[in-house]
C-alpha cells in the first residue's frame, strides 16, 4: 500500500472544491448577493504553487463570478463554477491537459466530490469534511475548511518535492 507521503512525490496538479474547502462553507447574504470568505494563507499557497509550475483547477457546485475571478488571479488554470457533474469536468480536464490520475491531488469535503476523489492519486479533505469523504481520503488536514487546509496540502506536496520556500517565495 502506498503511504500518504509517497503519494506526494508525483503530484503536478491540484484540484479543489470551493465551499467547505477554500471557504468554511458559510454562505452570507449581502443585499441579496451570496458572499464567501477565502483565506489569504490558502491564496498565498495557490499563487506560489502556480508560480512553481503546478496546474491548479477549481471544480465547484457553487456559483460566484467574484470567487472565480479571485482564483484565476491567484493562478488557477481554469475554474468551473456551477458544476453538477464533477467527474465529467475532471475527465474533460484530463483530456484537454493530458493529465494522468497519478499526478492529481484533489481536496473536497462533501458527497459531490466523492467520485472524483476515488479516481485520483491523492484525495484529501479538511478536518470538518463529511464522514463519507473522510473514509476515502488518503489525508485529512488538521485544519477545517476555509482555515488554511489548502495551504496545508499544497505546502506538504511542495516540501516533499523540495520546492517549498525557494527564491520564488519572495517574488510577489
């Protein structure tokens, strides 16, 4: 059986859900608009991974132009909002970008993420993920969704690969 740390060696692609992973899952309404809060430490890790050459994709069932724009600005290759069938989106990404399952880390927190998480080399979840997701995850971050669980995963992958805290860390 492959250990968690061994799974980190071949990761070149990160895929994240938004609600419950990049956010704490809360949805606030402000003048009729849905407002989400993203963690700046997660944002730093995403932009750093992008600078280091990793592909970053977002597949979310939620919809927010503001979240999409922010994640693209941080270096996400593509952002898919309002995704009902995440497996279909994942298969399209694999075809379009020639992605192999053994190079993918996916972090999700709830049932819509389940089937994709079963397909990838490294499935991860925040500490407060649904029990079904915890059962299939290779790694459970000690951090909750929206509280730098994304940073935790990205940092671990880059550390194992010797790419964390390089000179690019100081370039903004």
